[in-house]
């Protein structure tokens, strides 16, 4: 458990760039995972550890307002995990992320996954210094979310559409949602999954594996 | 469409109290409706207008980062509606709410519903001056949300648990969720609904009707 404070006066963009370069020198890939509350971040994280845990040394930082529910869930997978309390803040900035990495200890890690605060607004505004940004949109949230939270879609490298197993009972048009996301961010990679059933996890793991390899090769 | 700005220096609590008293003098009930993105705020709003539109004069303020999707949906019901753009801000404060009410025009209204920004963090921190706070938690988000976003549950007078029609396919224990919410806020009223099928809307409309009546009687 680590209590972190926002460095109000830091230039976040500069701090983020500095952190990204430091991570690259150490060959550590930092994934910033963002989503609404309840979209399935922790379940996807657990699936990701199952899929890649044998080939990479993974660490996890769980950002939460003030609980440690998710950190305890992730700890069961056996990977190194640290809980970051934001003290009511709705996002992490680069300096808070750096404090978290120091607390976690990264010398023996290849991949660190930051589970950001459950929120589609604030986390999109602060570069954490991550190597790549991933966001989850879950089917029950609706296919109109790219229209309403465009910044989140524009800063994400990959859009994971989760709870695909429930698509039959919700008014969610996958193609319409994908078009809306691509209109905001033509380069975004879109991967449909069900973290619950395991559907699509291979494709997600392939994307993450390739991104880590590309990063490590500079 | 109205662009609103945050009054950085205002004492929000004082401003909220002043607004609440002014609304009471004019016998206008302001409901602040909060939830995650995609929990069903707009659908519940439409159902509420169907249920109470014949007995009360209703106005709606739609707060959004920068779209007007919801305002256009609500406008189809025939009630007076205004879109508030927060310009990236993750919540409304009392002064922004006051600006919105002035833009909407309240002289001919009994009930104004503010659909706050889709977010379980920031809106909980700012008293808008509302007569009552309502929050929606939807079944797919999970029954652990009271543990993770306790402030939202502590400031809400009523918790609407939406998408009850989907409870069969999600790991959501209604009783566990209700206990967790009551532990944080023993006075919270909990109403299970499906805004999609109409289940539970009568109970919600009864609560809102009684709250408006009690408010108008001082």
C-alpha cells in the first residue's frame, strides 16, 4: 500500500516523456489500462497474466480511490502487485505513476500494467508515461461512447470491446461502434473479447506480446 | 447549447446552499442524477418523463463533455431540455448548475433533472445545490462498486440498480450490493429497475413524486 500525492506544479507532459525514456532504457514496457467502472479491467488483467505470465515477468499497479479489492484479486495470480491510493483523485499523472513504479520495484520486470482509476474522463487528460494506452469499453455501456468520451478514444492505442458474450441482450452494434472509434482515431486497433469466457484473449495477448517486443527493440 | 465555465474561486458549498434555498422559494425540485458512463441515465430519464410528465412540468439539463447525443434523445420526449458543455471537466459544481438553470429558464417548471457527467468519482465531490441526489448502478458494473466508489454512495439519497433484466448473466448479488451500500449510507433508498423493460419504474416514480411533494411543502 502506497499513498501517493499529485505533484501540482510538475509539467506532466515533460515528466511523462522523461519516464517513458527511462522505462525504454530499462526495457520495461508500461501499459496504461483505462475504462469505466465495471468494464472488466481486473478480469482482463487476470486473463492477461494467465496468457503471458509464463513468457514475461509481469508487475501490476492498481490505482483506486481508497479500496484494495482489485489488488487482492490480482495478488492471487502470484504476480507482484502494488495498490496506489489516489486519495480521491480521479486519475494518475506521470509523477504519481513514477512514485508507483518506485514502490513496486521494476528491476526484475518486463511488463508493468497500470490499472488506472475507473473513469472515461480524467485519465484521458494525463499522460502517465506509459509505452501504450489501452482502453476497455464493455458492451452494456453502449455503442455511443466514442461520441461522448472522444478524448479517451483518441489517446488509446487499442480498444478492447469486452463482455462480447452479452451482446445478444444489449442494443450494441459492434460495427457502428468501431466506425465511431475509427473516425476519432483511425489508427486504433479494435479487439472484441469476453474476459469472462476467454473469447478473443489470444488476439489481445498477441497484440500485447508484439507491442512489448517492438518496444524492447527500440 | 450553453458553454459553462467553472468559477474557480467560489465557495462551492456556500453557493450550493444558496442555490438550494432559492429553488425552495420558487418551489422547484432539482434532482441530480449521477452514474458511470452507460449505466442508463438517459433511458431512466426518458422513463421518468413518461411516468410523471402528465402531473409535473419537467425540465432537463444534460451535462456532457462535448456532445449533444443525450439532449437530442431527451428533446424527443417534448420536455424543455438544455445541453451543458463542461469543456472537458469531469463534474458540475453549484455555480455551473446555476448557470444551467438560468439558461434553461425555470419559471414554468416543477421538476428539473440534471444528468451529470458520466463518472462515479468527481460528481460525488461537488454539491450542485440539488434537492436530492440519485445515483444509478447498473448490474453489469458489478456488486463491488460501493467498496470502490464509497463517496458516491454516501452522498446519494437513492440508489437505482438498473439493468435488472440482465442479472441472470452477470455475477451480481443484489443483496450483497445492497448491504455494502447500506453500510456506507444506512439511509439510502435502494430501488431495482430495468429502464429497458419498465420493471421497477413505478416504485422509482413513487419515490420521486413523494420527494417532490415533501420538498414543496418545505
